[in-house]
């Protein structure tokens, strides 16, 4: 009932609209069952079932009453169809309660903004699992963690090296997580399992530049998970560029070709939903960023006709594949805009909060995770 023409509109409908009554789709559904489902799907946490035990008690009472009240004239098929559906409804109820746990929810607002974790400190640079149910992210302690998106749970630490790890990128096949490890100014690309453990060192990436070293790197995956696109410095005195690394042959092929005079180069690649184009920041200086797009086939890169950004901190493709969501700015006024890739027109994204950086859209296009600036911290939020 929530499906719309565009994925973003579908997500908005799920978050904001009340579901239609079950009777619209099954006119013989018992009123008591419809009442239980309304409580399970209520958008307002105060109106929603507060415990799984309460939902179970309501359903068990429904089964008991149904056995007494259905008359002999009632269709046996209808009777047993609804009774047989009770275990399925229990499973759905458990899933919904697990996803929308009132104990971990923040007060509902127009955008349904909720924290992903309850941990203090820095959480940034998230990447979604292929099904969009989990993320990996870089924490302030220099390690990479994995956590569910919809329910607050203790994050699982995946790395424990004394070096600093960041820029995690979950492969679309779910097999690998790529990440960067920096130790004493030297950075390299690595692979690990989504469960952590053994790691594979792939290739040198070049050293971080000044304090903003999250700008000098980044990963994106091909649809088959066999090619890793990465921002890499081919030589110490040259700018970063986007390259394609084959996991099968270990061969590296250049994709972008930034001018030699650029101070930083091409960073933070993001593959389009159709897997045909890479968007990235081209940074003429440490704090300036332009948005460029280039075909993975190697055609000439094109700059999106828009102003340069002061400290571009993140970009991700909008589900409509016609816009990029870009965060930029420092201090108390970071901004987030959606930029049309054809003409460069931009629109501000409202309702996300203040101090938003590092946005990322889920593979299905129905979730957005980002970091929000707090005193001495960045925390992850979802919408």
C-alpha cells in the first residue's frame, strides 16, 4: 500500500502515512485482528504495542475467541485460513517490534530521525550492507564497526590494529568489506570479511593530506564485486585519481585523469545506481571541491555545472539516479543539498537536523544514514 513511482517517494510514504485498514484487502478479516495490526503499524510510538508479550497475548486471545465465536455456517476455509495465519502474524509482529523498539526510539518528528547507535564519540563514513539492514562505519578510536540500522545494538568491532582504519565499503555481493589503513603517514587498501578476521592487503593508496585525510581516498564497488574503484595517489608528488583494481588479476587501471597542478585530486568515488558512472569530488585545493562524473568505461570526465564547495565532506547518489546528495561546509553550518547532474541546479534537503555530514543512501534507496555534528563528537543517524 505504500509503493509509489519513485523509491524516495515510497520511503517517505512508509515513514509518514498511516497504513490502510486490512479490511480493504480482506473484507472477512476479523475486526479484532485488524485492531491488533493497527497497533503494530502505528507511526506514533505511544500508540504502538509497547512489548512483544502484549502482542502475543492479544493474538492468543484472538485465537481463543475465534474458536468460540465462529458459527457452523461460517466457511471452514475462511476459519482455518485466518487461524493458520496467526503464526505468520506473530512473526511479522516480532519483526516490527524488533525494528521499531520504543525503548530505543527518539521522539517522532516530521522526518523520523533516529540515532543508529547509543555510543558516544565519533561515528562517520558509513557503508550499507547489500540488503540495507546493516552498516559498517569508522569510529573515533580508529577501528571499523558493524551494526544494525533499525535497532540499537552494541556495534561489533571488526578491526583492532593500532593503526587507523576508515573508509569502509561493503561489496554488493556481501562477501567483502574494503577499507583503508593508515600507519605513520602511509595508507593502503585492505579487504576483510564482514565478520572481521583475516585481512588482505591490496595496494598502496598514498598518504593523507593535512588534517582532512578522509578526503584523500574512498572506495566504490562494481555490481559483480570483482572490481574495486578507489581513490589513489599513483606517485607521491601527483594528485589522487580514481582507479579500477581487479580482485581477480590484481591489475590497476586508471579511470580519471586530474590535472597535475591540482593539490588533492579526485576523491570519494560513488558508483551510480545503474553502475555505469562514477561521481567524485575533484579538489583543486585542500578545502575546495567540485563534483565530477565519469563513465566507468573511461570516457572523458564531466564537471557538474555548479559552484565549488568549501570542504566537500560526502556525496551519494539519490535513488532517482538524476541527483547527487552532497554535504559540505565546516563548523556549525555544514549543508546538505541534492544536485541535478544534468544542469547543476540544487535544492536544500530539509528535516535532517543541523551539522549533517557524510550522507549515504542504502542500495534499495529507502534509507539515508549520515553523521550529525555534536560537541566533541559525530553520531550516526538514519531516516
